[in-house]
């Protein structure tokens, strides 16, 4: 379990110099549970198992009207801002639906051209104002490192609120990776779980932020191996491979996707990320 460190006790300049592993303790509560959800490195196997178990219980409860009524009261006193300055449909609607299920009252900004930013207000100022109105901010942004900056900034104000990363530049997409872990666990629940499985990643691995997050979370499952199949120009970054090396996780690099299919237990296919 991570031991909490405080964002209001470190300068932004010093925080930027930290590695992702070193940043992780700054995003949790004293209990070790997440306060912000920003990077895959802040999770461990125990927290992943707990989240998957919780998701399963919620799915079962939600199958009845009585269950949905119960769930809708859990966070009825909370409000969430969905600040999606990058285009999204599935991710936006997933979070919007989750808010509705748990009784959270959501609001949204999906086009900064309709906000005060068109009149010159900075993104930082906009988010600071949002924190005065809402209890959490779910953020999707094309700006690399912006979610980290917002979490640090609000922790140094009188109104810190949780930031949930719904996709941040080319950095990471931890919430998508959490869903991917849950999908894999459900798929393999009658076949020994995720442990000892061979996962093939294919597509635009150089620019795909979901791959960056999921490959890290898979490291918490013993015996997992990975293959990254892509043309050289779209191949996985060296920083991800260095993380796998440091954790002694086996992997292969290839540009021949077809040859990987017979040995794959799961294939993670990504699209071309032309927006970058």
C-alpha cells in the first residue's frame, strides 16, 4: 500500500522532476485508497482486485429496480464536472452514466469555445472555478501533463477536489485501463484469471495512451507476458519497455501481427491516433 505524501508540501517544479512511481503516493489518501485517479502506477494488485470485486457487486445490484434505487442514493449529495476539452463519445457517456447510477449530479463542458476561455480565461482558471461548484472533476484533455498540474494546483488552494483522468494527452488513460483489466478478468474468470496469460498489443502503440496504462497494470499479475506488434514507426516507446524490464516482465517486439495470433490469450487492438 502506498504511503500518502502531500501535494501541498512540494513545489510544482520539484513535482515535475519526479518519476511516475515517485508521483504515485501524492495521489492517494492516508488510507492508501485513491484520492485522485491519474496514473496506473498508483494502483497495486490488491486495489485492482478490490475495484473489480466492487464493480461486479454494483453490476449485480443494478439488475433490479430496487437495486438501482439503492445505488442512486449512495452519492446523491455529490456533484461532478465532466470537463472534456478533447472529443469523446464512449468515455464521456460512460462517466455520465456512472454518475447517474450512483446519484451524482453531473454537469459538462465539452467545447471551450462556449466557455470564458474564449474571452481569454486560462484553462487553469476555468478548472479552479469548477472546483468551487463541484465535488470532483472528471477531465479529458489533449494537454500532456495537465491533469497532474490541476491536481497539484487545487491541492494548494482552499478547495481541493479529486481529479479523475479520463485521458490526458499522450500520457495515460488509467480509467480505461481499469476497465480493460476488469474486462480481461471477467473473460478469464473460468480460466485461471489474468495470471500467466499472453497479451498481444497491436496498432498505434507509439501514441496510444491506453496501451501505456494497461501494460503497466498487467505487470501486477504473475506470469503475464506481452507482445507489441506494430510497424517500427508505431511501435511501443522505450520508456514503457524500460518499466517492463525493471519489473522483470517478459515481452516481445514484432512487426508481424499475424504470427502472434496463435499464441495470444487476448489481443488488444488500437486505432491509428491521428489526432497526435
